C-alpha cells in the first residue's frame, strides 16, 4: 500500500473543516432594520407633504404670534376698502405699493385682516394678488375672543 503524502491528506481535511454548508433559514434582521428605517423616514416626511396656509378665522382661541419684526398689515373694512397699515389704497395700486414698501423682498411677513361683514371672496382675492406678486409669507389675522364669549365655528 502506498503511504499518503503528508501534504495531501491534511489539506483536504482542513479545507472540508472550513467549507460552509448552505443555510436553510432566512436571516430577517437586516429586513427588519430596513423596514424600521423606512418607517421613520415616512413618519418624518408625511407631515411635510401636506401643503396649506394656516388660517385663523375671526374670534378664535389660537395662540398669539410673537415676532420681533414688524409685519406689514393689509386691512379690508366692512365696505371692501383696502388699507396698507392705515393708508387707503386702490386695489389696482396694492401690489405696486407693496413692492415699493418692501423693496421687492418676497420673505416680508404680510398679515391680512378682513372684517367679518365682507365676503370671504374679497379676502381671498387680496391674498391671491399678494401671493401672485411673489410674496410667500402671507397670513390671516384673527381676534381673540373676549372672556366669557363663545367662539363661532
């Protein structure tokens, strides 16, 4: 009988010892990790997908705004006359005046105040004109209710 060569027998045993056999079970840990990351991403981004302007209607219990900058206030009285601060202005001159006052800065805060007696369409028309002119920080103002007064829905 021939004696096995010393190098051949030991190498084949060593190779079979470290050879991996196929696993029959699935490792779900990476799958769960990826799903949790996706869940967190969707939970964070979902509120950002809804686009809207916060609207404060007259007589509400909404929190007051505390701003260090003095915003521009546009008022619409009961007859539909438009004012910038306390100065009356024609609707056709509203945008040119706003551009002149703000030096065409689109980030200027503009608050729109509308009397309860006017139609909602008039307020929307004014806000639409302002937004179309490129001003992107336009908000509605509301009055806080007096103590003991019920808010309208």
